[in-house]
C-alpha cells in the first residue's frame, strides 16, 4: 500500500501500524527506509549520482558517452561559464584532447584556427564542421556568445564523417545553445566585468603657460650668450625681442 506526494512534496498516510517502516523512493534518488515517530515525518531525498551517465550530443539527437563507440570530447556549461574568453575558438584551447587552437593574431575578438588531430589537408581547408543547434554554421565563431552555450561535443574520428559526409572530414564540433524549458521559472543571468590600468612609469611633470614663456626666453638668451658669444645684456635683449615672434602668439598680419 503506497501513496504519492503532491507537487509540493506533501503526503498523508493514514493507519500506519506501530513500528512499521515507510519506504520512500523516486527515480534518480536513493531509496530511504524510515520508521515514523509521531504524526509528522519529513524526509529529504538524496540524488543517486551513480545512476546518471554523461550525455553527448550527436548529429541526430543524444547518446550516452559510455555507449558511444567513436572518439568524442564534451565541454559542459559549468566549464564554459568559468572560462573568461571572447570567442569559443579560444575556449577549445587545452579543453579537449587532440584539438589544437592556433592563434595567428592577438587582436581582441579574433578567432583561432582549430585543428582536430592535426592538419587534414595542405591546399584545402582544414577547419572542422560546426553544427549549431542542428544546422551547419559557417559564420565567425566570435559571433557566438560563449555565455549562450549549453554544451559542446567534439567528434574526432570517422564517426563524424559518417554523420555529415565529406564536410566533416576534418572533424565535427556540435554546439548546443541554452534554451528555455517547460514548467520552469524564468531565469535571467547577468555578467559585469571591469578593469583598471595604470602607467608603469610615472608621467612627467608639466609646466604652465607662464613657465613655458620664461623657459623659452631663457633658452633664447642662453643660445645667444653661450653659442653666439653675445654679452649677457645683448643676449637678454635679443631673447626679449624674439620670444613672442618665435612662438607665433598674438601676432597680427598686415598687408
């Protein structure tokens, strides 16, 4: 004799004999046997992780990783969310065995070249085939927001060729984006980043306009005094007469 809980997990079991054992079970959770003490009994179910199997996305649906015979690697959304990258091509660096990501440019937002198990062709393209939500994708990888990715599956052997033909001769990367689910609450994720930079060398001390005029006048005087050999009085007079014209300030043009 058994009962089923409602949507809130509440249940009622009348006529429980003294010393009886209640068995609580649910798919994916450990079976618990509890002897009631009193009229109210609260039980917290524990998930049974050993029965769960890692799932990878293949061409037409999903398959368990244990039952998949080909060579494949998966990137979960937890690992993707923790990576601070601007392009998914950078995300593949060091994330999957047999996958090489070569960056030819250090410009922000640039994509890296992806090679699966080496360069597949000398003259033709060596890029793998990208499948985004079931459709081939030929655009820039930087256009895909890494925060929108649910999972990534990398097919690295002949199984990818069997799924998509010669287009997947250089390997296959299947990308699944995040989607809403039925009977679940709305969830909004926000990410904010900021950076602070400072000069490695302290900036030079700057002078104002009055100091600039004075120093420029001294430069003219010293040139005439030390280089041209004029007396100190004549050098000072020369500098006073040329400082405004040399700087080109407040001069009027007459025809």
